[in-house]
């Protein structure tokens, strides 16, 4: 993903760059494109589309990641993640279709071989493992949701891996799926905040509209599952 962004993405426009950036970090794309939208307000719609596309890629990426650690969970994630992905992709394509200006698309995502990145992820993963274990021990299912909300503020990969493994326990797949969705909702809120406060007013409003829809849809799906 890193090398595709570096050598292919920035030469192919905002769509491909945002997609490839989303393979690495949709939060980083949100941070960079939000700043760019403030520098070039006339390109706000394009940068909003890039932020939304990068976040759309987060869902299939997490689905693949969960599948690697627990193939059975994929069937539970397919419907909610497809819905959330389509909300993002369709809206982003509409924004881009009506805008012919070409924005600056290059993004810097750091060095993929940086040992501090690996250590940082390892640290986050260990903390989340403890949070999930003790949250489940002392607070039951509600503890897992609290853990997901906190974990999603920083990273969605670690909580996804943890819950995919947790879902290997009997009758825990539905719960693990809901907790993963909760983490993505938390992460979307973070990116919405980044865009709203760092980006242009137009970019902030557009991203708020779409991410707000994703958050509402995710919460609705969880509530429906809990009611069944």
C-alpha cells in the first residue's frame, strides 16, 4: 500500500490515492486532506470525497484482517460492512462527479519499515487485549463495547484482530462483530472531528453529513442485532 501510494497513487488522481491511502491509514488521509481543503477551499468537495473514500476502504480492509484470524466472522461482517462501505463510496463518487477541478493528491504516510510504528502498534494491541479481557471479566458485554469505543479512538486494526480471536469462542461471533462495528464508529467520530476542525467549512459539513449517516447506520445495525 505504501509503495503504491508513493509511486502510483499521486499520479492517478484523488480517487486512487485515497483508496491506496485507506489501505494504510484512513485517519492519516483525513488529517492531510482536511488541511489541504483549508488551503484550497475551492477544492473542498474533492478533498471531502478523498477523506470519505479512504474511510470506505477501512471496512473491507478490516473484514479481510478479521478473516485472516477467524474465517467464520466474515459472514457476520459482510452485511454491515457492505452497507457502510456503499454509503461512503456512493456519496464520494457523487461529490467527485460534479467537480472538474484537480486537487493536489500526494500524501505522506511515513516509513512503513519504521520500527517505532511496529512497536507502537504492538503496544496498542497489548493494551487492548488487557482491556478486552478485564472488560469482559468485570463488566460483561458492556465492558467490550467500552473497550471498543476507547480503542477506536486510536486504531481499528488491533481491536479487530482481538475480537476476531475472541469470536472463536462458542456463540461469540455476533458479539465480536458488534464490538468491531462499535470500534469503527468510534474511529469515524475521530475522523469527523479532525475534518471539521482542521478542514474548510464545506469539507467539514460534507464529511459530517456522510460520516453521520455511517455512524447512525452502524448504531442502528447494532441495536437491531441486540434486539434479536
